[in-house]
C-alpha cells in the first residue's frame, strides 16, 4: 500500500463507509478519499485513475475513490469526517 501511495504522489489516503462497519460484505466496494500531491492536471488525472485501478487489483473489488477537495456537500463532509480512518499520510 505504501508503495502505491508513493508511486501516485499521495499526501493522504483515508477509508470510510461500510468497510469500517459490520455491514461490509463480499459485494461491498471500498470507499476511499485521496489527496494527490500534483499541480499538473494531466499528471493528477493519470494518478487518480491509475491509482483506482491499482487498488482494485490489490483488493480484488470495486473502489470508490473520492478526491478530498472535491467533497463540497457539508452533510456528506461531516458524515465522512466522523467515520474515516487514515491509511496513509497525514
């Protein structure tokens, strides 16, 4: 996991949602929030999608990969912030 985070220039990676609860099952996806350290939009887009595919290969299940700065809904932000767990970074 650390190698992927370094390879794709992550500042942080968090997990949230059902994976942290008793509701997680064989059909569940894994919900992740990422902060990618890149100013160049092309590098950012490549890193985002390549990371998503690499994580899907690693965990052998669908990944919902959200960009932290893209979460604008305050209710969603509060809900996620109360339950998320840090996997990498700060």
